C-alpha cells in the first residue's frame, strides 16, 4: 500500500456527510454501500437529515413526509451508529466563528461532536478555510472523496456500483454514470466507467457468481441487448422454458453490432440444464467461450463490434440440430437479425452449422451480408493440429475493416 493510499484511508476514516451530498440518491448510495464494505465511516446528525428530507420533499413530487420518514429509518437502521448528537460543547466551540452562511454552523458543530476527520460537502463557499483548518477538519467534495476511494479500492467500489445499479429499479451502468455526472462527481464517474468498461483480463470470468448475477440483471435492462433478450424470452415461452434460455451478455454490441458470431446451440455453460441464470457470453466458464475470448483478444477486437447468437437458441435433442430444429432456428434467426441496425458479416462457426446454413437457405434471412465460414471453436475439433490457427485466420478475415 502506498503512502498516499495510507494517508487517504486515515484522512477519510470518519466523514460527516453534508445535506447537499446525502440529498443525491446516487451519492448517498455510493457512500453508504462503501460503508458496508468498511471503506469509510459516514456520519450525520438529525439536523442534517431534516435538511435532506426538506429538500427532497420540496423538489421531488413523489417524495412526501412519509417517504422521508422511511428513508431516515432505513439509514439509521442499517447504520445505527452513524447518527450523532450535537453536543452543547461542540455548539459552544463553533459559536464564535464567522460563517458565510449561519445555516451551516450546525454542520461544523456536528463534525466537531463526532471528531470527524473530514466534512464531505459540495458547498464550496459555506465553510471558511481558516475555520476548518483551526478545527482540524478537511472539507472535501463528493467527487474528490469518491475518486479517492475508487482509486484506493477499485474492485470493491465496482461492487458498490453494482449494488446501486441492481438496487434501483430501471437503473443501468450508463444511467448511473450519468447520475454521478449530474451530481457533480464527474471524475468519479470517469474512474468507474473506465473500470466497468474494462473487460475481464482472463477467460471464464463468469465462474464468479456475483458477476454472473450482475450481468444477468443488466442483460434485462441494457438498451443494446434489451429487445434481443425480449425475443429470447418469447422463444423460451414457446419452448415451455419460460425465462430459462440463455440471455445475451450486455457486454456485446447488441443491436449495434456489425458482426454476428453464429454458434450451434446453448451448450456447456450456456446450457439451461446447468441451472438458471445462463448467459450467451464470451466470459462463460467453458472451452468454447475461452477459445473465442483468447483469439478475439489476440486480434484486438472490441466486443462492441460483435454479438453472438445460436443457430438454435433453444436446447437441441441431439449433438447436432435436426432438420425440424433448423427450421425453427431459421425463423428465430430472422427475428434476431431484424433487430440489428447495421450488420455487415455473419460468421458461421463449425461444419454442422455450415451444413444447416446451406441446406436451409439461411442466406435468404440476411441477404447482402457477407458470410465467413470458420472451423468450430468446440473441442475436440479445435484441438486438431492447425485448427486453432485456421479459426484465428478466419476470425481476422471476418473482422477485417
């Protein structure tokens, strides 16, 4: 741990949250979730929460006094030691200071009462530097505070981000980043975006159950894959497997993808028979996904350029699809392609899929699109001498600009 890191941990160990920070849902969530991971201790007073509720009630039509009571109760129940009483001694200690705004005096009194090391506030003029220096309390903006914590604890703060997104109805990664920026935490948003947009550095990342659950939740919200995954749900209903087919991973380009990787059927980690919560993903914990992860990584292909689909998106009875299954798969593929805005290339992967493509005239579903045929990424075929290199060459051709 660096000296700077150690200093920031000590500095921010006890932080008083000002009303203008706790007012914001996204800032409040980030700080409180960070507290659940023991990254920081955030405190407040009853007066500060009264101010938060007053402004929420005034500014949000659907937020009434009862909602305010629920919020205060939830915060104090979750963190029973965070609300502090302002002592008479603290009020007396700050009584003689000249303040820019008299309404801020109770805030520094609360900080003194709690022996806070920092005051997190986005009021840049309300707390005179000489006063705060004399009291030994550092004033820091929400952006600076969150940025410091994210820099020191990036992996944990991504969990904090995911907890907020999952816990807020309708939230996505992008809507949360936008909310952070609107709340003034622009640098923090950039740091989070850099990390959530950074794809896993090694294959099989979805062996992490928490990451799988988060990706699955985003698969049902992210605009890039939302309509395609609604199609998957409709197919699952038709197949009497309602909600159990593998959804497309939201890290794919989705409707904006220019290349489609066409696989055979949901097998291995995407097989619904392995349990609920399946994804069609480059990060699946299976050999096919690992092979594609490595080869596309070697080629430097951005995931947003492509999307994956199965020729039969539903489970098939045997190792290869039957003619009847190909017929159903063709119509599903037609519906899938209709969602794509500007597809250019279909990558048909493996001999069984190539045969089905020709025998059932899949070309008619995507007229005008370039078709690239590749070896199968599945074992045992991919393990034959030269097969991996052949697949790499074919993929390079498919992604040729």
